C-alpha cells in the first residue's frame, strides 16, 4: 500500500491514534442520560497529517485505498471522509480555524462490527488536529466534538459513549461513565476473567434507521413519564403504565441502567456474567435490536463451560457479541464456538483478543 509520502508527495508532520471500544454493559442507555461500561480494544486507528500545499483538504484511507479531495466547489463528502470532514466542520463552528490538510488514515479497527471504528476515526482525527495546530482542547471536548461530527455529518443520533471510550478508556480496565454528568470511574475487570469479542458476520444494515427510531421511542416514553430522560426512572414498575412498544423499550433502559449500577458496587465474574446474559435477553425481547445470528452465537457462548456470560454489543441489528470468559481461555473457547457457528451457515470471526 502507498504511504503518506507516496500519496501526498511530502512526509507527514505529525500523527495520532485512538482505539475502538467494546461495551461490556449499558447498551442503548447513553442517549437516555444513563450509565455505560465500555473498555478500549487493542485495535486502533492512526492518522498522519500535514498542511496541504493547495486550498483543498485531501484525505486518504489505506483500507479502502481511496483518496478524496474537498474543495470550495465540492464542500461535502461521504464515506470515511465524512467523519474527518465532520470533525473539521465541528471545530470550525466552535471558532477554530482549520487550514487545508493532507490526512492519511490506516486502521485495524474492524468496520461495521459495532466496535466503533467511526469513533476511533473521529478521536484520532481530533487528536491529530490538536497536535498539528496546538489546539487547546481536552480529551472530553475531543469526545464531544467527535459525537457532534457523528450526529451532524454522519446522520446517527448517537450518544457520547463511543467517543468517550475511544478518548478516555484503556484496554486494561472498564470505564464506568455517567453520560449525564460525565462522571467517570476506572474499574478493574472482574477477577479471573477476560474479554472475548466475536463478529457475527452479519452486517449492521438497519443500524442507522432502527437506532434513530429507538431513540425517538425513548424520548417519547420519557415525555409520557414526565421525566427529563429515562435515566431518571429507577423502578422498572414505573414503566408499566406506558403503551407498547414504549413500555418494553423503557423497561430495557431502566433495567439496563440498574445492571450497570450493580457492577459499580463490585461484583464477581459469575454475577457479571449473569448481568450480561440478562442484558442480552432484554436487548432481544424488550429493545428488539438483536438478529437471529447474534442470538445463536450468544446462546452458544452462554452454554459453553468457561463462559461467565455473553451478549450482543454496540447498537445491534447485526455486528458483534462480547463474552466474559475465564482468564486464558478466550482463544480456545472462540475456535470451538466458531466451528459450531459455521455449521449453522454463518461465518464469524474473533475480534478480541486481537490475533497478531
Ligand atoms: C452506538 C452509539 C452509542 C450507543 C450504542 C448503543 O454505538 O454510537 O452512542 O448508543 O450504539 O449502546
């Protein structure tokens, strides 16, 4: 693959990177002002940058082998470039001046699996711009600008979890985040356990429209319950007065927030696994964001010895699942499951631990 010099005819002036994330618990809670518990994954997105010699922005993606130039005449774009341009536009709206740039992306974060390749690209881009232009912005602002870029320029009404995880989490711990106050706590993984993430091989086709629809349903439910957001309800009984499907949507959010808060009290790997299993059932039955292939994969994981618990992770509608397994057993469990999963006519692959 061509490098920066070959694409842009000059060496890069700086570079920055950011990881993808896997969410362990607290799904579809962030846009309800609720609680989440992601961790960073080893796969990262790296951007290299320099000032461009002309009046245009030039972006290159190594994975797609695609170069995109943005001029005054064609000020918009799509695909990978829209996330980068979105970050630039959000900074400009906040009053920063961004000169024409060359920007080269390469990434080991899988795209379309629900591990936040877009947040990794946004956070890496914003970190790169901070470095190149000496911008006075902190890691939380980077997450907030990244989220704005995603909402305004990629069209997903997402919460703040992915960008906060990419900007602040590491791979050795879990990041508890209160998405209303942005209060954070770094928690150790449950003792004796490690993370396994597997891609179901089913692309997240409905993710955009289904996601925005769920968000609208939650806002409607909060309105009917006369609270600012569903985060303000702690008792699952309180949602029983809602009409369907709002009742089930709200019940997922309320019970999911309670599951995350239970972890905050300190739980064993066994209990953590039970909470993950309950989360999957809730996402499948109440929130209706699972698909049959994910249910199959999760069920296979849940019945395998050495697995504490498993659930879909990310927005759902396809993509990946995550399991908490006995330390040192992730690889063996994954290869066993993947063979069985293939017999059902699907092809999955292991995402975490990263295969070198
Ligand atoms: C996507 C969004 C996040 C979050 C999850 C679901 O990853 O970007 O903000 O809502 O879905 O938990």
